[in-house]
C-alpha cells in the first residue's frame, strides 16, 4: 500500500513537471514568433522615465532566487522522503524483532514465519527446538537486570552461531525457539545436546563468572504428518515441559503418541 502511494506521488510530480515544461516551451515559442524581446526593449526605451529596466532586473533576480529556493526545498523534500522511508523500514523491523537481542520475536513467528518456512520447503522439512534457560532468574537476581540483559544478548549470539541458516526466535523472557531443517531423531537429539552444551558455558559479566543451563524440547514433522507450525510449536513446548520435569540440561523429544490433550 505504501509503495503504491509512493509511486502515485512520484508519477504526479513527474506529470506536473512535464506539463509545466510543455507550457514553458509553448510560451517560449510564442515569444520568439512575436519578437517579444524586441517589443519589450522598445517599450522600456519609450518609457525610460518609469525605469522599467530596473524593475525587469529586479524581477530576473527574484526569479533566480525563487529557482534557488525551489531547488533547496526539493532537496529538503527528498531528504525527508528518505528519512520517512528509513523510519518506516525501521518501524517495520522493530515490530517483528526483539529490541534487546535483535532476534525475531513472537509477532514474527505468528505473522511471517509460515511464509518463510513455505519458501524453504514447507513445514514437513523443518523441526522445532524449544529452548528454555535454567537458572536465569538466579543469575538475573545476582548481577541485576542490566547483567541479565547482557547475558540474554550473549545467548542470542550463541544461538545465531549454532543456527546460521535457520530461524531463531526469542519468545520472551528466557524462552527461545529454533526452526531448523528436520533430520532423523538421533541427529536432532545430538543438536539439542549441542545447544545445551553451548549455552551452559560460563561467561564473564560485570566481573562475575555466571553459568546457566538449558532444556530443549524437540518436535519433528515425522511425529505427525499433518503437523502445522502451531502444532509443532505446541508439541515442542510440551516436550520442553517434560524435559524440565526430568531434570536440568535434558533434551526431550515429543513422540507421535502425544495427542495434545
């Protein structure tokens, strides 16, 4: 919609410029045909007492300054248009990304993830890894909210490195989701264990060496051939819940035996 509006404005400006250029060309042709300059010169000489030549010079100067003013305002308009496009782009990005980590957020997952997954082969080609940090609240209480934010930003960077070509989403708080290419169950379990090992590495923040754990819930399309993104997210979340009950740093896979009830 915004693009259509931009093109309508652009076409309107160019049409107006073309029309004014055509009118100017017609006036010039009439002036040449009627020897307007010679007539104006004779008229000014015949009425020298009125000092019309000075008035003409003043009009020429005013016209030049008006032209300069118009050019400057046009440049201002272009800068403002660029600024607005940049602001709109930034606002659109901010609406679907987490400000702290830069990762896509829950709104992205609800609005854009399905289309992106479809472009990459559909949901049948992807698995869901639901990730929850263990011990984050304790660390957050220890080093403060600023330190907790720094830890979350560091966790986001680690997840980006683990999933460079996949979709990583921060759902909120210490909850994340990775949407990656599906694989046999042992490979997905191994990848979940890699996530746990990577996120459990200690990190120095504000002079403290802090360490957290992670639980990962796995849901693959092979568990349910009619699975949608919403279905797999729910299954991964249930698997995550089961893993947290089993203990810290445990990956858990949702099997097709689960009915969602």
